[in-house]
């Protein structure tokens, strides 16, 4: 599936992922290939991206995620250290 992580000032990540774990407002959840469509708000916490080349973590300061037809779009308020 394709993942894009965007903040108001830049595109942080764009690429393929096999699984993505999110810090949802109602608890942590994971998205895999062919996931049902969903829109969710995100709390402050890590987005863990698993791909063929390894694992990457992005700490977000809240935002929104949309999953639709193996395309995942994250609109993050900010990426924090």
C-alpha cells in the first residue's frame, strides 16, 4: 500500500508500506493491505511504518488519517522529536 505523511510545511514520507501502526484517538490501531476504508483522528504518538526495507517511526503531534483503496494519507499537525 502507498503511504503519504504530510505536515502543513512539508511532505515527510511518501512510499510503500506493508503495515502501519497509528496512535488513534481511541487507541492504537494497525492498517494492512486491503484494509477497509476508514478516517480517524490521531493523538500525539508514534506512527510505525513497516516496509520491505525495514521499519521507520515518525512521532506526530496529532492529525488525521484516511485509508482508501490501499492508499493511506496522514495529515499530521507536526512531526516531533
